[in-house]
C-alpha cells in the first residue's frame, strides 16, 4: 500500500486488506504527530536552555546586587562609626534604641560594649524624646542639653529628625515611631562663650575700677600730704599723734590698693632711670612703717648695698615693698616681725641686688603657693588679689625676678633679684 510520501507499507501477514486504508492513515497521522512532537521538544529544549542561561545571568546579577548591598551596608556602618558626631536611632513609641554609633555612646556616657538600651540613655535625652509629640517636633529641631560627665559638665546640642511620623487631620504630629538624633559636643564652644562673656565683664569692671582709681588718687594724695604735715607737728599730744599715725596707715593702705589697680589695668610701664637702690628701700620702708606700727609689728631694714645703682622706677619698687608689707601684716600676729634684707651677689652672669622680705606670720599653704602670683587669687578673699601679681609685673619690667618660700606656722620669705649697673 502506498503512503503519502510514496513509500510502500506492507501489512502484517494475516491482516485484513480491508483495514489497510484506515490503519495506514492512522499510522501516517502518528508519524506526523511524532515528528511535530519531536520538533516541539527540540524547540522546548532550546527555550529551556535559554531560560537556564537567563536564570543564571539573573542569579549572578542578584548575587552581585546582594554583594553590593552588603558592601554598601558595611560602608554605611563604617561611615556612621567614623562620624565625628553622635548618631542615635530610637523608636520612641516602643522605648527601643535601634542604633548608637561609637561617638554617640561616648558623648552619652554609655559603655562601648554595652547593648543599646532605652534605660541607658541619660534622663535628659529620654525627657527630650518623650516631649517630642507634645511639642510637635519639626524636622531639624535642636535642643541644648547639659550632662554630668566624669571630666565635668558636658554640653550637647541634639538635632532631631523624625521618620514616618503620624499626622492627624489637623496636621499635628501625633507620634514619632522613629527618631534620628544627631549629637554634637559643644562644651568647648559653651566654655568659650562663657569666657568671652566673663572677659567682657572683667574689661568693664577694669575700666570702672581704673576710672574710680584715677578719681580717688588726687584727693588721696592730698590726704597723705596733710597727714604727713600733721605727723611733724610738735604740738601734738600722745593720743593725737597716735591718731595721726592711724590716719597715715589708713591712707597709705588705701593708696596701695589704688596704685595696684592703676598699675595692673593701665597699659605700658614707667620709664626706668638710674637710681640708688638703697634710697629706694629706705624711703619704701619708712612709707610702710605707720602700717607696721598700727599692726603692732616690728619692722626692720638690714642692707649692705652702699652706693649701688640700678636702672629702675623708684615708685614701682616702693609699690612692691608696700604690697609685700600689706600681705605680711595681714598674716602676722601682733608682736611679730617684718624684716627687709638687701645685699649684693656677684656671679658669672653679672652683679645682682638681692632683696628678701620675711615675716613671722602663719605661712602660705603648699596648695596655694604655686598660685599666689595669679591676678585675682586670694586665699582668704580679704584682698583684691592684685598685690603679688603687680609685684611680679614690676620686677619683670626691671628684668628681675621674685619667688616665694613659706612654712606653715613659721612665716614666708619673698626673694627678689635685680640686675645692677
């Protein structure tokens, strides 16, 4: 029997020839369907191969994307850890701390190994976060917060940024599920502001003090002159002479304070001229003698200077003696001694006048001794704290030095050295 392709198909022996036509057609249809199925299978195999290639490419792209995401996550964490400011992420509703970078932990005083917890946050930070919804936080709001740290008070400026906050129909923030806090340490800036403000006050006080000192100086000079004239009056009785001595002591004590203010707050220095140091010391000691007599202190001068000369300011050096005497008389009991000693010392680097002012007072505390030449420092707040600072300044103008040594209960000695001509 012929097929559609012209080939002959033989029927099996014993097969009815009448069935040859339908069977041949069925077999032909089967052959055709098998061919189409094989062709479809081939196409399907190609498509599966293409899909496999596409899937592998997409898997590689997904793996690369995951790697990139992981790299970006690590990079972002490294950036957060390296930021010079603190960053905190908190869930305000659930009282949960999501993230604290190392700088935030340091600023907030939280241990670096400690897991971030709400309870570990300072109470001021918690209060600030809790007050957020009530105050309707705006993006970028900042607050200044003071914390007590181990090294003293620390000032932090905290900037708040909310994420996913809930807004009601009136446009009011109801809650902030997530807050990002940016924390900066502004302690140095706060201290600088306070120091600038204190400096402005100090300048204003200095200007006022200088103005008052100038106003007081002239009438004070007149009082000193009249008191000196009264002291030389032969007609004074014993009591009257004692009163004049007290008047002289009070005027000269006030003069010392006025001169200290003027010398400390007035720029520049007096010119240095050739002067005999012995005359300066003698006049200075006689000027402070009424003060010693009033306090019941024995004042002595012991010097072996001869006619030695220095380049100096007589009034400035006498002010040094007056300041040292004031300081000694305040701390020496009645019946004590204030001794001024002066001599020459020749060394390889030149010849120097050495002056020691010693008292038998209560002495200076070892803790206070390094600070006694600081302007404004006073151990008992009974003075302006300018006397010794002025002494150091005047000695420096004379290219000299002043140092102090003291023993509690035994007294103090101020040692000065001045170059001579």
